[in-house]
C-alpha cells in the first residue's frame, strides 16, 4: 500500500497558498484600473493586474498537480 509523500504535498499546499492572495489582488486591481481609464498609470496597472491573475492561474494549476502527484504517485 502506497503512502502520501508529505514533502511533495507540502510543496503543493505552499503553491496553492501563494496563489490565494494573487487570486484576490488581480481582479481588484483590474477593476480599479478600469475605473480610472483616464489616468496616466492605466496601462501599467492593467498589465500588473493581468500578470497577477495569470500568475494565480499558473500557481493554482501547478499546486493542484503537485497535490495530485503526492496523493496518487
């Protein structure tokens, strides 16, 4: 009977924990940037928001894959 690899599981949980703040920061900053389209910092803030959301998606994907590997490999 195989057991859960605890070190790999903790790595996956850390990745998911890193994705959590990005999943909230990205949409909030995106909404804020669209509310201030006439401001000169619109494009940099928009790019930051899109990168934060893309980073959250990537970290969630890697975290879930790592947790699945820890449980089933």
